[in-house]
């Protein structure tokens, strides 16, 4: 049996290619809301980001979300996303470690 292909995505800040499950997705919903999507399955246009606050700050400074989501992103949305990002960062890292343990078990 062929090994399954792991989907790769690029962090909008550091431009590093990584497996999709190791990145946090920021999504612009069809209604125009911009929010964090930890499931990776919400409908809308997505931008991927490493689970590091430094990458988030770089994306904010370089306006990477505006380019990736193809809409202007206001400062208050960046501030709200930053607060949400800090909240979910620990949860995301814990899930990533849990999934890694799960895959090793085989």
C-alpha cells in the first residue's frame, strides 16, 4: 500500500512549508468574519500560521493576512486575533503533541 500523502501548507509569516496539521488556520468565512479555525474544516478562505506568537506578530507587521485572505484587515481584528491566538496556542501545542504520540503508536 502506498503511504498517504500529507498535505503541506506554508506559514504566511515565515514562509516555511509544514504539514497542515502543524499549522493554525485563520479563516475568512463566507459572511466576512475573520477567526481562528483549529479544526481546519470551516468554510471560507484560509491562511496558515505556525503556532508561534513571533510568527503572528510578523504576519501582523507585514500585513500577511490581508494578502492571504484578500480583504483589508483592521487593527481591531488583528488585536482580537492576537488575543485568541495566545489563548489557543497552548491548546494547539498540546493537541499537536497528542497527535504525534497517537501516530507513533501505529
